[in-house]
């Protein structure tokens, strides 16, 4: 399967990854090769087969509705690229 | 000192023939000596390691001894370690100091083991050669022009060069077994859910599983006893009775039923490789094990299904790296979208971006059914194949990797060539089964790994099978010439 430049740009946007023209040109053959390899799955009949998302078919374990974590805001924000006074700083969102 | 197994070191530490401080000094010296030629470590923890060693010696003195007390270990840089940098081989986390400790490393700390450092790895564990690391390729001690396998390539190189007594790895599609095979060491990926994923940086959560890498199967059992166990902090951790992984080490091979998958030995397998593996299997046969042909009819599509499921999960897991809360942030973002897009474009390497994009494509509304659901259906068929096989056999054996270690740079340009390095290991992850690799021979002085696949939670038997083989052979004792 060959992906067009437009498709690659669309996927990159969905994945929130900036791509230059050069990136698109480099990615195009590699991504297309991978997607062509994936098409190999079409050779297998999977009618009436249920999808398997957990290898041992375990169900989600529930726990008691109790507080287990304490607030560690200062510790977590100490590794943020730009945080102060308990706030994370990002570029202006609303003018 | 570095030639001894963990089991041997245990006795030496307990009888005070050596101290943990002496041992730790010795390994740290070797690590520094070979760091420029191998690049096996991202972080070397001289100060904390020596402090841990001194604490361990005190513990030994007081008789509070566990199997790994005082044993110097190398931890893969995928495990969060409080106060010590955790990079996951990525520029994205080059400055990341985790505010908490992973369950795996905490268990090693609780056991009194020493953390020598954090090992290099493919970026976010995505790779089969350790070439995708932001910190540069790791070299194979058997041939410095060759890769050590991946993604746990720093760990495998460190073990092959005898820079630690034991190491941890993680295995999403073969990342413990393939590097173990390519560097002539032993490694086991346990059943999915056996070892906690808490604090282990996620790549593909339904496949990721940590395990030990070491000199011998016996050492693996000792390390797994420390690593494994139910963890309420990991929602996919399996809550079942604790297993003693050393329990079956002495079980004889007589009567063992070994499944041989025909598909592992077809024309795609290198002839010399086939011969080495068949010779290894004959050793088991000579001890009274029986061989049985088995079919794994969907193994050939496992790689395709894996390269949908793993990227899909990775695209979701890695969406957390947004340049806001931690990790890399681009300079002077124009707006929020620019902040996200450039931080991710600059912070992630080529292979990681490629996999995020494949996963994003697979999960997009247009391809979800044909791609993602289809792969999950194939996943069920793959598991069914194994369950059918295990009705008649106890373990399955074959090669770990189709070739010995390849040259650095050789497979970088072609992702498919690289992905096929894991053609014998991937199905095991999709099924969630335990798999291991042990040294079984050399081709042109490069190591070959024998893969042993077991039924769910049957690691103790697999380790016993491997241990018995290691009592009869000495491939696991081979060390590359310059690292003796």
C-alpha cells in the first residue's frame, strides 16, 4: 500500500508530529513498506473470530474506592519544562 | 570475580570471601573501562551503587540475606528510578528524573541488590538492534562492528562483556530473547502479567513484559523470584500464588515432550543456524526427551499483526509526551499546537515517529476494522495455535533469531528486514506466553540462541529444562575473547 504525501501529512497531524517536506519524502517509502507488509493479514480468514485484546483474556480488576495517593503536585511539577505557582505554562490558548 | 554466576557469588558473599563493596568496585571499574567501546550504559551510578553495596554488606553481616543481597545488577533504562535519570533511550526523556520508583527496581532494592547503572536501549524499546537509541548504538562484545540485538541491547552487551552479575530487560516482541541470542547469554520473558509493569515506561501495554537476563538459567530463576509477583499497582498484573522459579531446576529431562514447529525450520532459516539448533535439540533427545512435529499455522502473519497492534498501542501510550508536564519541550512555541507538534517532532527519533504514525493510521476510523480489529482476530488464532500445540507437548523449541548478529547499519534502511529479526519471537508476545533464549552454539564465532517456549505460567519447568541443558553443555560459559 502506497501512502500519498497528503495522507502522510494527515496522519502526522493526527499524531501531533510536525513533518517537513523532507520528512514526508523520507517517511513515504518506509511507511508504505510497513503497510504493505501489514496487508499480509488479508490472506487469513478471520470470519467469526472474536478479537483478542488481552493475551490471557483477563478482565479488568477492580479495587476498593479508597484514596491511595496523596497530592504530590510540587514533586510532579519539579520536572515540568515550565511550571510555577502550581501551574503548567503553555502558549496563550485564548486571545 | 566477573566470571562467577549469581549463585556462585551468593556463596562467596555469604562466606565473606568477598564483600559486595569489593564486587561493586570491580564491576564499576569494568563498566568504565569498556563504556567507550561498547556504549552499554546510559547512566553509571558509582556513588549510589557503592552505598547500596555497603548497606548490603551490613545486611549480610546481620544475616538478613536474600538471594540477590549484595549482587551488582544493571537495570534497563526503561524502569523509573527515583532520583536517577530514566531516559528510555530517548531525547524526549533526556532530562527526566522520575518522581517514583518502578515496582521491579523497588523489588531489587528491597532484596538488597546493587544497581550499577542504567543500560542503553532502543528508543522506547522500539528496535531489534539498539541502533535507534538517542545515546548511540551499542556494540556487540563478540564483534564490535555488529549489533547486540535489541531493544535490551545495553543489557545483553553488558552481560556478554561481564559488566554486571545480572541484568533486567523488557520484551514486547523479542527484546529480551533476541539480544540474549545475539550476545550468547540467557534471558527469559515470563508469562504476560507475571512481572509488574508499574513504572516500566510503556511501549505496547498488552505485550510489554519485563524479565531477567543473565549468565545461566539458574541465575534467571533467582532473579525472577525477586522480580515477579502480583502488584496491585499494575492493573494487568496476574493475582495468583507466588511461584518458586528454582523449584524444577533439578527435574530430569526424561519424558519431556518437545514440540518442533515446522515453520521455524523452513527454507528461510539459515542452514548453519538450523544445524546448530538441531544439534542442541539432540542433547535433550539423548536425555530421554521426545520430539514432536507441531504446526503453528499463523506464525507467518504474526509479524504483520504485531506491526499493527504494537504501533497502535504505542501511538496511544506515547501521546502523553506533549512537552507540557515533563520531558522535552521545543524552544519558543508559537501556540499550543506548535508546542505539541514540534516537541514531539524534535523529541522522538525516526523509528518511534514511524511507529506512532503506523499506529495512528491503524486506529483511524477508516482502517480500524480492516487493520486493528483484523490484527486482534489473528492474535486469537495465534494463541489458539499454541494452545493446541501444548495439548501434546510440554515445551516448544526452535531458533530465537533467523541469523546471528548483523552488522551495525546493515538493516537500518529497510524496516521490514529489521522487523524480520523477530520472526520467531513475536508470536509468543501476542499469545502472552513465556519464552526464553539460551546459548546453544557459535557460527563463525558469533553466538546462536535456542528458543524455549512454554505454556502459561510454566517458567519453572522451562528454567529447569534450560538448566539441565547447561549442566550438559558449556555454550553458556563462552565469553568473547577481549572480555574474559
